């Protein structure tokens, strides 16, 4: 045991946990992108489902292990400390994943982006004014992706942290 947990130590632990969570998510994102390059619709769909499952449960297991490590590493850990670790880790891991997704969209080949926009416009029978509005959205897509992915990761991680921290705290109470 390392003694009492202060704010600096909590941020350090959260940075480690956030980086680990971010790497799990970015790894799954990278594998999905590689599967997307194969051209096989079945492979893309199968990889998306499998990698989403791996990412979902992997993040749960990483969050649980990081909170268990915090509980075992410091004295007098409370449920709030585990929750704060998870919330901060969610904020930092969301930053990692949102940055990776924004970079993928930012450096996506223009032909690929044009093909996607063309498919959407055909499917929705868009007029020329709607196409102009869509172009304005497409130009800011990396920014929108970054902001909304970061918010999503933070909210998901906060809920996950609330659930896992209660579980960790109950385990400690009953000596498991």
C-alpha cells in the first residue's frame, strides 16, 4: 500500500487507466478500419460486431481492473475515489479515441468521402441546396466527430465507473 490517495496521485492513476482504455478502443477502431479496406461486406459487418463486443467488454474489464488496482494500492479508499478515477479515466480515454477518429476522418481520401456523400445524396434524393448544406457539414465532420465522440466516451465511462465502483466497494465491504 502506498498510503493516502491525493489529487495528484488520482490524476496519475487516471492517466494510466485512460491511456489503457483509449488504446483498447483505438486498437478496435484500427482493426475495424482494416476490415473496411477488405471490400467484403460480410467481413466488414462481422468485424464490426466482433470488435464492438471486444471493445465493450474490454473497457469494462479494464475499468474494473484499474479500480481494483487503486483499491489495493492505497489505504482508506472509498467508493467515491474509485468513481472519480473512472470518471477521469473516461475523460482522458475519450480524448484519445476522439482524436484518433477525427484524424481518420481528416486524412480520409477525398475519393472515399465523395463516394459516401454521393451514396447518401442518392439514397435521400437531395436537392442541390441540400447538397450544399451537406458539404458544409462534411467540411466540419472531423470537429463534430471529435466533440461528440468525446462526450459519448465521457458519458459511457462515467456510467460504467459508477456501476463498477459500487461493485468494487461492495467487494471490499464483504472481504472478497
